[in-house]
C-alpha cells in the first residue's frame, strides 16, 4: 500500500531514524496508529505488489554504494577499534599504532599451540595474552584502585619492596630484569631457529638483522611518546611492521611469516607467563598470607556503604569522529577496516 502511494503520487521518500518516545509529533501519531492497528484485523497486505520495492541506505547523506553486509561489518570493526585505541590505558598505543602489523597481531592473539592443555589452562593463558595487550593484568597499583579495602597505598612491589607495582614495573623491576632479558634472548634465538628452516641465508646474518632492531631494547623508563618500538611494546603482543619486513627478507616464501611469528610469540608468552607472572602471583600470595588475607577476603567486592565512596577520578574518553569520517569514504569506495587503522 505504501509502495502504491509513493508511486501514484510520485513521491520522493527518504528514511530517517527517529528516536522512540522523543516527543516527535508525527512519530507519536504513527506510534498510536501502530498500537491501535495491532488489535484490528482490517488490514490485508497484498505481498506480490511489494516485490518491486527497493530500499537504498545512505551514510552521512551519501548513498552506500558497497555491499551492505561487508560495509556494516567493517564499520563496526572500525568503530570498535577506534573505541579501543581511544581508551585511557592505550595512550601509548596511539603513539606507535602506525608501526603495528595488525593482521598478524590479531592472528597472534588468537593463536594456540597444538600441544594439548586443559581448557582451564588454555583459558587462563588466553586471558593473560589479552590482559598483556590491554595492560590490564591485576598489578598492585590496579588492585589498590579496585580493592582499596584490601590493598593499601603502602604496598609496594613484592620483589623489590621499593617501587610501586605498575604495569611497567611488573616486567622491568630490577629484581627480575635478568629473567626478562633471558626471555628476550631466548625469543630472539627462537626466531632465528624458525627463520633458518625456511631460509637460504646464514644464521648469523639472520640473527644480526633481528637483534639490531629497536624492539629488543629494554627501556629504562615507561615509554610514552617515543614513537619507536621497544621490548616493553613487544611483550604486549603488538607485532611491529619492521619484524615482518626482516622475516620476509630472509625466508624463501612470505607464506611462512605468519606461522613463524605466531610460534615465536607463543614461546615468548609462555615464558612470560610461567617464568614471571606465575612466580610473581605466588610471591604476592605469600605477602597476602602474612597479612592474614584469606581467598574469601580477596574475592570480596569493594562496598561503598562500609568503606565510603571511591575518590578515583573517571577518565573522560575523547570524542572521536575519525571512524565516522572514514566510514563516509568506505561507503563509497569499500575499504577494509584494516585501512582504517592506517588512515591518519
Ligand atoms: Zn620491584
């Protein structure tokens, strides 16, 4: 019937989304009619008449010229990525975002080794990797914010007992830095071993090219605006483009690159998890026990009625329109969301 009306009266119809119950006069009329109509049986739709009906969707007043399904998929991915990178804890990421090989980074994040492990262990390890990427492992400084009734401001790193246990300190504490350096060297060896299997070059050449890259450098302080990769970035699981370039150069076919990176990073994360994170958790456990903290206490949530309101200030997420502008172009030219990441 609507189609009939449009064609008979030669109407030009544009569709706009109106927020429900927002006191829009005509929307309210339509709402009332729809509500009344729900209980009436007087409207019969003649379906064959509607088969010629076509609908064109637009984005920011521009017709979406791309297949809708993939356009929407890419739009959501671009939006989520934008949301993630504008997060408070990702300030560092914004400085080095353009140096990251994103497809391999995602591949590495979801990679799991063929060695069988229990589902529990597998889930723990996967969540450890995600927490590394988001720098959201429960360090003491994080626990002080989420559970201030248990973790007091006077608690310091349980290895050195002199510094606050931030994300950076967790890995670069002077008491465990030798373990971290070992892990770095062994990962470097692992890379060399994997590359040589598919290369005609000498092992010494491969190792030299890999070892002289900035992403193995152990930083002395938390990297912020410096826009080159260091080992502090590598242990979050971000894959630098430079690493991909070096491997591509040395191997006989670039089809092996992704598998090599996945394997070597899996090795590194296993080491970080078993040689550093788990021992640190055991150490913290001992400290907690010395304070007579039971696992029941640790599971207890912060209760504002008992402990008062948290004074922690909330970070305001900056409003980002970058993804909206990008989607306007994508609606016309059909970019993949990976291009969004590389658009300044
Ligand atoms: Zn320490």
